[in-house]
C-alpha cells in the first residue's frame, strides 16, 4: 500500500533528523531553533545556531 510506504519514509526521515540534531548539539555545540520549517523554496529540516552562525540542515 502506498500509504504505508509514505509513512515509513516519513518515520525514517524523522529518525535521521533527530539523530542529526542530537549529534550537532553534542558534538558541534549548536543550539536547536526549529524543525521542518516550510519556506518558499521548500522545507528546512533543521535550523540551528551557535553564537555567531545560523546553520540550515536538510
């Protein structure tokens, strides 16, 4: 079924975004700002920052 495949892809994407967020917080010292932010050009998976730099992750 198409719906089940779509749900599995979404769950997989969510899992890896959470993994990336934890990694960037613990190993790069970044602070989480937002997730799954829709904009004109598409979606930004994660928005993070440190003291001087904004980081956009897809």
